[in-house]
């Protein structure tokens, strides 16, 4: 009789443990888990500019080179460069070259540094992408 009582007690104890472990497993499976994200924070730094001569007239076909991108000025002297880097204060060296000689005037090459400080980023996704920041510049070239 004592053995039967002990067996029944062990069975009830085991059933209680099964229920508790099952509830514990179910509660863990139902919690919302934040998915892992890999990468580094980034932001787009956009430089919109106009290249002009000393008389404030736009200069077309000027080669604009930054370390990450290059372009040419349009007929209205405008250009745009974009770089995706860490969302901290940044400065970029931009080199401007008159590659067509006397076709649009003959201008000296120029290096200019464009600095982004105290940035306010827009259109971020709330995760790694912090958004974009734009800066407009006017660059004056002098004749040779």
C-alpha cells in the first residue's frame, strides 16, 4: 500500500511538472523577439552645387570629383554628389576641373572642402539608416 501511495504521488508530481514545463515553453514561444540587425549606422550626405565664373554666370561641363563619386556640371552649372557614410560630422574634399579647355572659357582648377556639421537627418528608417542631409554650395572659378 505504501508503494502504491508513493507511485501515485510520483505520478501526480510528474504530471504537475509536465504542465509547468509546457506552460513555460508556451510562454517563451509567445513573446515578441526583436530580430537581430547587422550593419552600421549610415546616412546620405548630398552636395548640391552650382559652378559659376566671377560674373556669377554658370559654367557647364566642369568635372566635379569627390573620393566616392564624380559628375559634370550641367548647362546651368549645377551638379549633385551623394555619399553614404557614418552619420557624424563629415567633410569632403571636392575637386573641380575645367576639362574642355577654351570651349566654355578657360578656368583654373579648384579644390574645395565641404563640411557637414550639426546635422539634422530626415527620412530615416528608425534603425540603421539615419536619413539624409543636404547642403547647397556655390563654387566660383577664376579664369586662367
